[in-house]
């Protein structure tokens, strides 16, 4: 017997049951979970709660033509976990709300849930409730996440002072290059097959399916190309690094870079009341991304600063507490690169060193949601 074709073939209770099948046993602190009007949670002793919410909308934050269903679920949670990382908080619970088009394949629903719950399990995060409803238009996923941190250890954007060094975790630019590459490859493959019917290609259910399809149909794609695409499809929030920065009191301020490094620098500077001078030559641009941008006539520095989806952390550090970074760098799962310094002058600038002389210019704008 064939299973349900779309979510419209299932009741709300049946959809909820499919979510519950993928969840681990409830922890002792979850007194009432999924199935009641609301969850009841016992507070964690000697810690304060950190709350964050984000929504992703089809056509704005992802395109189902090239973003697999499991990657949609992964990304829906990753953006929230990156917020917790920037606050130095340990993930605890999540509320998952989804507005589903009636035509969404049931298999895609299952894959979205699989991607979400797999990332949740990796961070010991428990789904305690949520909501399901029908959408007359795009697929929308809204996630609320709660974490905890000791009262005096929480990180914010507002603690930086003039003279603090600025560090960024990992590398930047990979997700932006990966997104451009995905759009280019899918557009090319659509034109090859004649762009039949409406031109919409339903997303594969898994990232592995997408890799097999793309690498088979376009033998020019390399391992580096796929690594860039994966950086966009399945970002890894720096939760462990954020926890260590908070525990060691190594950071004076911190912000996540889901909307891009330029945006993060501006927000940290504004909240802290400082200026910033960035060194373009110090930016840890992913080498494969740099090569991609240069091959397409784009400025790697501008692209890596302005694009979002890197999910790295921008960290301000007092020079006298630099030694506290050692444990975070050693066990945080990502390198930290010094890229600039906070200044008394409130200007936020980028210094480039050219063949003739050094120049300073304003930062490009980061990702904006309403432009």
C-alpha cells in the first residue's frame, strides 16, 4: 500500500506523531511535553534562561529547487543555535511551529523533521512542543529555542571597549559562494533539460541525494565545490565555542554572523559604543570561496563581508585576557583569527593595503531582511 502523498492526506495528530517518533525520551525536567495545551518545564538551578526565536520562509531564506528537505530542517534550527552560541548559552529546549502548504509531500515533511531533530540531538536539545497549521502560500518554519547560562557568564554585544581586539571564528565566505554555486548549477541543469513545465524542480529529500544528483550530472564539480555548497546547506553553529568563551570569561562582547560579518561588526560597535577598524588582509576567507569569487569577477573581501549564512562568531577580547582564549581555541572546534580592533573613534572602517598605499573605507552593508 502506498503511503500518503502530501501532508493534506494526514491529520494534524498524525503529523505530530511522525515528529514524536524521532524524539528521544523526555528528560526529568520536562514535566509536561507534547500532547497538552502547553509544556511545563522545571527551571535549571543556579542558571538563567536565554530565549531566542527565528523564522525561515520559502522564497526568502531558502529555495526548495535546490535546498533539500533535511537541510531546510537543519537550517531552521541552526539559526537559533547560533544565537545561543553568541550568548554563551547551553541549548535546552525548542518549540517548533510549521505552516505547511497542502501540496508539501509527506516524505519532505518527514525529511524536514529528520534534519531538525538530528541537529537537536547533536546538541542535546529537546523539542517540547510547537504548532502545525496550513499555509496558503510558502512553507514557513518558526522556531523558539531556550538555553541556559550562569548569571554572570552570559555574553552580549554591549561589552566591548576601545582597545579590544576583534576575532572571528572559522572562515567566512564559504556559504555565500556555495549559494551562488547552487543557483548557477541548478539553473544550468534546468536549461539543459529544457526547463519543462513550470521550471520548478522539487527538492530532493536529503543532502546526500542532492550531492549524488549534482555530481553525476555535472562532472566538472569538485569536492571543494560541494564543500562550499554544504557550508550553505548545513551550517554548523559554534555552540561549543560560545560555551567556552563564556565559561572562561574570555570575551568582552560577542555576536553571531548569520547576517554577515559586516552586519555583525556594525551591531557590536553600535551596542558597545565603539568604533572598529578591520584589516582586510587578515580576514579568514575560505580559500575555495576566494577562488570562486575571483573566477567570477567578484571582490572576495566585499562578498565575504556582506553575505550572510556563515554562522560564525565575532568576538571582542581585552588584550590582558587574551590568554583565556587558549582553552576556547583548543576545545571550541574552530580557530579564532584576529581581524581588527575596537577604537574610541565611532567610525567603522575597513583598511586595505594595496601596492601603492593603505586605504580606509566604510564597511559594505550586511544582509538586510526588508530590502
